[in-house]
C-alpha cells in the first residue's frame, strides 16, 4: 500500500472547524437520520467519485461531447439505474449533482419516505433490527443504495412483528 493512501473510503473535511459547514452537516445528518457525520462524508466521497469519472470521460474525449456520451453510456446507465440521475439527464448533469441526490437513494431514506417508519431514525432502527426487506431479502444496512427497480419492492419482513397493522411502532396511516 502506498504511503498516505486513504483506506477509509471517504475523505474528512480539510479544516476541522468551519461553522457554516458544521451547521449544514448537522442539518443534513438530522434530516436524513444519519448516525454520524462519517456517513455524510461517505456520501460526499461517492459524489466526488461520480464527478471525477464524468470529468475523466469528458477530458478523455478531448472536448468531443458526443464521444464522451458514447464512452460514458454504461456509467450514465448505472447512475440512472440507481436513481441518482433521471432518465433524460446526461453526462453534463453529473457535475451539478448534490449530496442530497445520493442520500435520497439510501434504504433508510426510502423506508421513511414510503411511510414504513415515522422518522428517519426509526427507519434506521427497523432496518438494523431486520424488519425491512428489499425484494423479499432482508437488508440490515441503512446505507444500502436502492435501485429504481427495487424501490417498489421495499416492505416489512413477513416474520416481523411489524406486519401487524396494530403494532404500536408502525407508522400511522396518513
């Protein structure tokens, strides 16, 4: 392993104290029910890698947008499959993505948004305790990236006590 190589899979902020950055991180962590800021930094690193890939494709095509789109088709298709890019978006739209685009595709966020949990924190708890399945398979990782195809296949595990509509922890019907 090369000296100084990052083995964590994410990069921490360069400056330890920046009030505005800390406030925005705290807001995002609360809104998405993240356990700690490390999860946010992982999402930001993932977004940075998408942007880097897009820049490399454009740079490798030496400014030829059509060639870059052609070479980047599998990459764009993967981002569209994962719901990070919309169907009509292209390579240039990757550079305008925000960290919330990545956070919205987490299983934890989708469980909360679909009304299977009352709060993002409760969604995290349901997932880690094994109450949530994706396409019939129990998933215990709140940061699992849900593809567009799997989005409608999220539900309670058939063996979970939460399958009972009268369970006190179940989300109230809106």
